[in-house]
C-alpha cells in the first residue's frame, strides 16, 4: 500500500513543533515541503519518502556530507541535515538557493551501480533534455561520478 506522504509530513511537523507550509516539489521517491519552526522561527525543508530503501539511501548521503563538512559540491549548494525520523521516513534540512544538489535518494555509496550501456545512454539523454544549457556544468558533476563508476565496472 502506498504511503500517504502528506499525512507523514503532517505527523513529522506535529512531532517536531513545525508548521507545514507550501509544497516545494515531489518526485518518484517522495515529496518536499517548506516548514516553519514554531519555536525558533525560520524556514526549512521537510522531505518524506515513499519507501524505507530510498529514505535510508538518501539519509546516508546526507550523513556522509555532514560528517565531511560539505556544504557545496563544484559550486552547487547542498542542504544541511537538521534531523531525521526513521519511523516517518522523513528528514528536515536547510533550504538552499540555486544552483543546488538535493536529491540523493537514487545515490549509491560505497558500491557501484551496474547498469548496461543503453541505460547510461538513456539517462544521459534525459539529463541533457532536463538541464538544457546548464548541462555542461551539471555534466562535470555527473561525469565525475560516472567515470568513477565505470572504473569499478
């Protein structure tokens, strides 16, 4: 049964004394909402996930980035993890301005994904279309990951 993401977001907000504001986006792994801290003020972002697998995968990336003190990658801002809730499959993070990297649910840490060449080609064509004129800048980041992945394949 599919998780009700808005209910998860409401439960997270209630648990941590946050006010759920407008949605910031959604995708195949979950949804992101702007939240306001009822005690301290200030806006942050809340991401809730459909599945434990992608929640855990993305959270592991944010832990790794936090532990390494990384707040940007090749000029792209990276949100900072504030708190996570394994029961609600959600985490709160800082809001960042463009350009940014913020969706890590499909990221792999310490393992190389094994995809056929045609899958890589389809992925790259999709990214070219999505990022348009910004593709060369984005490609520098993705290209580094892909070259590393290919070396291990």
